[in-house]
């Protein structure tokens, strides 16, 4: 369980950019949304201890992040940064994924096992010898996920995991995220992509100017007037409204609702 209690944070000498955030999550997919500068990344960096609260507490599976190092916390919360390809530096996919467990002092045998498990989890088995830079956009994103997965974290923070990807690559990443959730991971998905929220999220949290304005179901989230927060209503929901249909999650659902009987 991730528990955040009355979290305030100010960068050195600045005003508070997080103001009294209360939040908890378990093994679920939570989308964290909000305009640029609303505090999403600052918040997420508290979950793996990159930042420590100015006031309030962040508790990961019962442990206060103040009492743990980033290395220790990375075994609980894996953070996949935006544009992860800038972070690859090894000559092979195997070595890239092995880097984390190696630093944790795992044996050769354990490393082999962790790498092959992590690559399998993201659908990249057989890619061990490939050079990271030679992978496609979607493959690079999945490799980045494998790199944090190899530390066996229970929770994952994914920062804009589909930005800049084409439709096919996006599908492969979406499939991977669904698999991770099925396998018992809790996922915090930071995104501007409302289609992705509609497709993947089980719950949505909206930040605005450092405060949590909404935390609840996906259906009710899309009833908020999103344009006020520089967020776009998905085309699918705009279309559903034109047909006077309530909330739908896919084109198939919309077709069924419009035709009445699914034919
Ligand atoms: P988001 O992820 O929602 O775009 P951020 O958490 O990046 O928001 O930023 C929240 C606020 O904190 C912004 O006003 C931003 O300018 C400020 N901020 C972010 N990083 C730093 C930093 N390293 N030093 C000072 N201010 C920062």
C-alpha cells in the first residue's frame, strides 16, 4: 500500500508546490493527470524517495520514505521516466536490464533469472543481445519498464509512457501495462493522454496548482469540464455525447449503445 498523508513540498527557497495531498493506492492502475506544473512529477518523486516531504508523510508498505534510501525504495517503487531512451547506456538489452540487480549485489544466476523474467513480462524475450538504441519506440519504452521491473518493485510509476509513440507501439505498451496490473503490480500512470486514461485507468487523480482536486472513478472524472484544466475530452466520449449515450470505454460499447441491441 502507498500512503501519502498531508504532503506539502517546497523546492529550496520556493513556495509550496504540493499543498496537503492525501492519497493512497494498492494494486490498481491510477492515472495522475493535471496541467503542466500542477505538481505531478514532484508528487511521484516522493514515492521512491527521490524527494522527501517538507511536511507530511509518505509511507510505502508501512515504511516511512524518510527512513529509506532511494536504492532501497527502488525495490518497492520503480520509476520509469519520460523519454527513457536517454537513460540507456549499456551495449546490450541484457546488460541494460541486469544493471539494477547487479548493483543490488545479486548473483550471476539470480541476475539471469531476473533479466529473463523482466524481459518476458514486457514481451521482449529474445532481445537480450540487441543494442538498446536499435529498438523501436515501443520496444524502448518496454525495455525501460523491464529495467525497473528487474528490481522486483511492487509499484511502478510510469511518466508519460506513450508520448511520442505511434499507434502500434502505443498498443504494445498498453498491453504490457495491463499485464503488469494482472500480475499484481500497482501502477501510477502520469499522462496527458485522456484516451489512455479512458482505456487503462481504474481511478483518476487530478492535480491543479499543487492540490488534489479530484480522486475517484473514471466515469465521474470525465463529467468534469476538463478544458478548464487544459485536458481534452476523448473523441470517443464527445461522439457518445452527440448520440446522447452515457459513459462508454470503447467504440464497440458505443456501437452497442447506439444500435440498442448490438447489431
Ligand atoms: P508537473 O509534473 O505536473 O508538470 P512539476 O511537479 O514538474 O509539475 O512542477 C510543479 C512546480 O514545481 C512547477 O511550478 C515547477 O516549476 C516547480 N519545479 C519543478 N521542479 C523544480 C525544481 N527542481 N526546482 C524548483 N522548482 C521546481
